[in-house]
């Protein structure tokens, strides 16, 4: 029997993975021989080069290590294939649990998990065959010596997640049984056993061996022939330097190239446009006439009932198509229409553009639709008019190379605001980026009271010769490229996620070269890692560490983080740990935050269990406003977080803040961001399980 690990952790309450058909239990099922399998077969081409981080030298070995091996558990991760385990963000360095087992047979009685068992085998002398059995898939790797770097795949059960064996069924698949290997009794051999279990079946994994003689049966490798790789009992979860990295399990290695149907992964010039030098503001002076900007949908001082601010958030239109519509997820939520015989019988009717059926209301029901699409003719007209005015000012010095991005916020009473982003070629110079707000004001539109105190004149909207309104420059609506952005993140006992977040922030700095941001971690007495030390050693341009006592309180943590920011004219971004940021996140936050005018609530895509940014399956979190960018001066002006009412429960604090932001007269920009993901994680063991009010947003 395999060892039960229920004393280590509790695997209940995990979301089920989609069902997959199992392979027939037949001895005729065949798979190719794995012996010495080349990595090019296991990890197909196109997924990168082998890293240089393999573990060649092992830690000092001690006699007391005999009788058990290391076991790392990766919980709450769907799928039945070992490839699904490798897709896990924290594999192999940051498991949920580190423990040990006394033989190479485990049966935890859990669902949706992966195991990594590793250590040394101490064999008797002679030729030995190994075999692995499991439900679902598994891989057994063995090194010709004690080095993890030399490990080879010698036996496995399945690759797709549908293959399985009964306990002790060591000969169901040919791939389960290794070729004979000559081992020396005086040596120890590094091994690694990987196992992945989905939400069905009788989970187990075991490794057997036998002398290479006719008629002998496989026997489970017992405690007499195994030993630890190293003793982890005194280490905190962020101590990972000792974790072996082998061809089976390593960071930054070659994973199978995902065959994804997600349109959002296709390259888009928006993703890297922030790297193009921006035009000097002096070159844009007097290109457009200044005009008042006071949209009628702003609800300044309007009484809003609790949590009703959602009804006053409007969506922007985008051009060109950014492919944020989750077409690969529409089998779960079609949003626009239901399949029915009546609809299908109308096949002779012309194709329907479902974008025409959508409005700019904040739809809280459809979580797979993308950003609203702006008609091409409208975007081209605005860009052409701006280029005409720009070149009239500069004598034809600039040529339009392409329209990279246009965002429109519609006000049916006064006109439309546009964020215009164009790639230009300067005569005798290089390529430049134009990224400015402009306003297309309707004829006869009246100025609201909000603009009467403006220091600049606000002339009436002028008309073009063809009778259409002309572009103007909206007053007090210019975004700052150099403004500091502070990521405010409260944490408690989330070592794996803190380490990942800091690594992502360091990678963001390295990739963009942008040093105008800081990370503010508010630590509620974490015991699983030294958060302050992790901040110090991370390659971040700036950081702050704040320590608070007591239970975790998200609202209080966010407020403390914002209070630590001294510059009121900088942006604070209320955040959490489980976020994958696109490389243009800093630019996106800055563009959509304007002091006294705009706040930014980007829509994040929640990844499903077992899904990754390389193969994103999930939905847009249309209800949550917990990820929020705003100038500190505006945050302070609206009263900050409600720390009295929202203490040690989650749910509602983001909606309540939204109510007050809108009542203060700010617009809240709401856009789905490309490649902006919330990693899947369960809430088991988190602070929010004890007491919560709602389920619209979370950590």
C-alpha cells in the first residue's frame, strides 16, 4: 500500500478539472520506449534552449538520511499529465508542502495535485529493471551517478493525462518498464519521480524494481534502499537554493510549445509601443485649440447608493482589434446569442456583427467578450485630422506610419474623448510615438460648471468646412510619462507568491528599463519567509517594507502602503500577489491615470485551474475592481480605504471605494488589458476563508 499523506495537508474543496476519457485498460496499449529518451522528443523544438541551472553538485550526504526520500507536493492544479505539472508557475522550486516518505509508493487520496519525489537509490549489485505504475500519469528519472544534472527518463505512464494503471500493475504499458541497468552496490544514484493526478480515479504512484532474471516480479522500492537528497525540515519556504534542478524539473527550461487557440497571444504593436520614444510635448503645443472637458456621465456629488457605482462605469471603444474577446472560451458563455434551431435555420441571412449589439454599459454578465470595437472609419478620420493639424504646425515634418491604438470614451451629449496613439516618422529623424488625449466636441454642446474655473480659455467647438466637428485639446487631461507608480501589496504567509511577484517585478524592470516604479509590501507577520530580506535581494529599482501586527486586513494593508508614499502627485496601484503583468503595464497605468480626472481599473483575466499565460483559459473578472490605479492625491481626497468597515473579511471594499471615487468627480477607465492575468489559486488556508461578505473579487 502507498503511504497516505492526509496528515500533511488537506486536499478537499478543490475545483474539479474537466473530464477526460481514460485509455482502455489493455495490455495491448503501447507507448514508445523511454530509455535514454532525448530531450528534443520530450520537449519539442521551439520552446527555448536548455538552461544553465542544472544541479551538478549535490549537498553533503549523511548516514541518517537513509530510510526516506524528499517529497514536494503541488496542490490545487488540474490535469492528469506530467506536462500539466511542469506548467505550474511554482514548479519545481515552490511546492505547497515539503515532507518525506519512507518508500517509493504513495497514495494520498487527494484530487488535482502533483508530486515530485526525489533522493537517492542504494541498490544491490547487478542488472536491475525499474517500473512505474500510477493513476494518472507519472515519470521515473534515474541518473547514472549522484548528479541530478545527468538524470534520464527511464520509465513513464502516459503523456496525455488519460493513461493510468491499477496499483502495482507494472506491465500494462511497455513504457512503464526500463531497460536493464547495471548498478553498483557501493554507489548511490539520484532519482526523481513525478506524478500528476486529476480530480477522478484512485490516485497512487509506486516504483518497483527487480533483478534482470526471468520470472521475477517487481517489488516496491522500500526504505532499506533509499535516502534523502537533503534535510529540509529547518528551512523556510523561500529557501530554494538546495532544490535540485534536473532535466526532469528545472526553472526556465524547454516546455512543450502550447498549441493554444487564444487570439490574444498573437503579437500586437501595442505590447511594445512604449519602447518607442515619445514626442516632446513642446512639439505638440498649439497643434489643437484648447477646449473645456466636462463629460455628462461624471457623477460628482451625485448621491450613489452603496455598491451602485458599478452602474456609472462605462466602457471605452478600441481600434484596431486587440483580440481581447475570448473566442476560445465562448463554448461556456456565448454572451450575445443562444444556439437554437430557429437561429440556425437563418443560415441564408448575412453574417451578423455582434459588436454592433453591444453598448458601452459595464456588462457584468458577459465575461468572455473583449473590449468594444471602434469602427475603422472613425479612428482613421480622427488620426487624419490630427495629422493635418500637426503638419500644418510643423510644415509637413511628420509622416504617419501606422495607427497603433485609439481609445474612445463616448459622451452622447457633449462629444467623445480619444486617446490617440500613432507611430510617426520625423523627417531627418527617427520613429516617434504620439500618445495624447484629444476631444471631438459636438456642435452646440454647453460647458458644464466643472470647467468654468479653468485657468485656460474654453472656446466653443469649431467646425470643419464639411460641417463636422473639429478636434480640440481637452483641458487638464494630459498624462505624464515620468510619473512614479507605486505597487501596493499586502501579504501574509504567501512565500511562494511573494517570491514569484518579486521575480516578476524584477523582470519587468529588466525588460523595460523603467526605474520609475516601486514595490510597497505590507507584511502581516509572515512566518514562512523573511519578506524584508526578499525585498532587499530582489533586483528592484525602489521598494518599501512595512510590517504590521495582527490578523491580515486587506483594506488596512492597502491604506498603510499608500500612507507610506510621500509624493501626492504619484500613482498608487492597489494590487495583489497573484498577478501576471504584461510588459506595458506601467505605460498602461500612467496613460489611464490623470490627476484630478482619471482613475484606472483594468480588467484582469482569471486563469482557470491548470491554465497558464502560455495557454490562457479562463474569463475576464468583470465584477472586480480590486486592481486599481489612482493618483495618491485623489486617493487621499476621496478618503482612502474604508478600514473600519472592511477588516478581516474580503469582498465589497473595492466596490465601496469605487462609489466614493465616482462621487468625487473622477472618471474610472475600464479596459481589458492584453496578457494581464490572475493566476489560479485556491483559497484554502487563506485569511479570507474565515469570514467573507461576497465573492466578486478576491486575492
